[in-house]
């Protein structure tokens, strides 16, 4: 089948690749239709590695995928040929201790699309477990379906924050993950989200998602703690989501926080931050961390189906499958006015 293959650092081609996949009784085959380009795909393209994961052989990219079912295994009851679906890209060992505890995202044996050596979903068809394949509600497009993967991270972060209705949250970083975290925090009951970045176009897009409830702050001009202080009579934010991965943002995460507040670390810093332990202690901050997500696709789809969460403003660029090499070269230098680029496969 044809696939978008990362041959080696900086070299993507669209070519035939042999992937032998026979569906089992609990699997489905899906004609892939939309795949989002993630920061992780771009990182493998530009650097060939993320932490311990190193690209050593040609690998199919992409993990933010949606498509249409073309074949269902005998034991599959909740899906049918022709269904529009999105797919959760990480498949754990269902019998592992982590999975049995409900923490399947933390299973050391998880196989995650486009994390070496596992091939990704930027190819004509995939065979996938039906249990990790979710039917799109009416009115949710295939393009939106491919946004469920990044949204799931924001949803998982909102869950970890244990939002109380009316909470004021800060989201540090207005990239894709910051924006979906803001949407999930508002859907989860926050009354206001103060979102930060240093790029004005990103802040404008973020504010436009919900002008009544999202306050943008350019932290190259204004301290977020000052803005939060004004909004809360000096008390501070109930929750701070760190979604930038910028070391300075991680280090400053306790500053806008109220006493007894929660910090949720979502972004992965490129370098090791220097923690101010005392800044956390004097506020008795509760710190939560997020690694991917578990059990949130159905919740994300329910909110999208009801219109509570609309991800369409985040899909700023679409490329044809045959132009995938150009798409990755472009994504490596993505303009500030763009948020999420997707690749569209022919129907
Ligand atoms: Zn992703």
C-alpha cells in the first residue's frame, strides 16, 4: 500500500510499503482518510528521535487519524462497514498490570503509532482493534475526528485537574495542546481560562475559540500572575496547566497559582527545569502529570457531537496525501498563523 514514510532524518517520501496485516476477530480494517501532523511527527522528521525513541529504520508517520471502516472481524458488534471512525493510536497489552489497573496509557508494552519501531497511520489502510476504534457522532467530520487524539490530551489533563465548577484556570502555551486543554477546561466547568504565549497570532486564535471565557496574555509583555491577580483580587488561579514545554514556563508555573491550587504538567520540557520546591510548598500546590490519555475518546466525542467542543478553528491547513513530503518540510517551519495541519487521503 502507499504510505508516508520517514526514510531518515529530513527525508519523507510517499511510496509503496509492504505491511502485512490480517484482521483478527476483534479487529477492523479502516480506509484512512485524515491524519493530523503532530509535533512528535515533526520531531522525528527533524531530529530522528524523542527521548529514548530513535528512528532506526524507515517508519510510516502519523498517529492522529480518522477513516471509514471497510471490514469488521466476526466478534465486532459495535461497528459496521461504512462507519466513519477515529482511532486511539496506543494499543496496550490488555493483560498487563497497568491495563488491569485502568492505567493502560502507562503500560510499558504499549504499541503507539509512529513511535519507533511501530509504523504510523499515514497509509491507505490500517487494521486496528475495534475496542480502540470509535464511531464519530452525527455532524462530526473526518477532519474533526482526526483532532480527537490531541483533544484527548487536553481532556485527560482536565480530568487530572479535578475541576470544580467555576474554577479559573491558566493554560501556559497556546499551541495545539494548549488550545485543546483550554477547550476541555471550559467544557469541564472552568469559568475562565487565561492562556499565555509569546506569539500574537496564536493568542488571537486561542481567544477566538471563546471570546467571553478565554483571556489571552502575551507573556513577553505582561506577567500572567498580574493578570490573574486582577481577575481574582490577588488570590490566584485554581489550576495552572503547563502546556508549552518551555523550561521558563514550567519553572514559573506556581507563580499565578492560588494557595491550595493544582498544577498539571502536560507539555514535556526539552531540558530539565530547575524546580523551586519552596514556591510549591508555601502554596501546598498539588502537582499532577499527564502522559497521553486513557478512557477519554468517548467523552471527547460526546462533547464534540453535542457542539460543546468545536475543534474546527484549530484545523488551519490541509495537504493532499501525495504532497506529504512538502507538508512535512512546511510543518518543520510552520508559520505562527497555523495551528494544526492535516493530510487528506483520497476517498
Ligand atoms: Zn499527536
